[in-house]
C-alpha cells in the first residue's frame, strides 16, 4: 500500500512522515513529500533529526523521481539540505558507495538544464557535499 503524504505543517509532523517513509524505504512517497515541501523550510522541518539514512533516501528519491521532471526543485532541495543541522556530520560519515549515490544525482542535474542553477552552482554545492 502506497504511503499517503500531505504537506507537513511542523517539524514533528514532518519527522513522522520521514520516519514512515524511511522505515518502508518508499522512495515514491518520499519524492511526493519533497515535491510538496518548500525546500527553503527543509532545514527547519528537519530540525536536528538529519541522519545518513534520511539523507540517502532523500537523495535517492530526488534522483529517481524528481530530478528528471524538475531538476530545479531537486537542486533547491540539495542546496537547503546542506543548511540543515547536523549536515556536515552526516556527510562526513557517508561511505564511498553512499557518496557515489550523491554523485549520481549531481551528474543527472549537470546533464539537465534549469533556470534555478548554473553548472558553477552545482560545482560549488558538490564541494559542500564533499564530492
């Protein structure tokens, strides 16, 4: 059964949905969540709850469901994710394989055209993700 996702109004609700999505590894539902969530408020909604597993399911969902349709939205999520609390710690702890997954999303975005970012923007964001 597909997880139904509605726009979270606060960090607690967002956390509940993220936990459900992560528990079921439902990337389509996660993509729905990211599509209806304003990237700018992502750091606030994540609060101090960002973990490697959550970062990865966000990355995979953006790669498989969002980047192809809306590369600008995928970029904005990557950008604002990097502003979340604990981001630097989480990125530092990613394995080589996990970093490769993040790199794949960046590769996909660099092949896409968008008014939301330039290749220079992507390059500087890659450094933030330690790629």
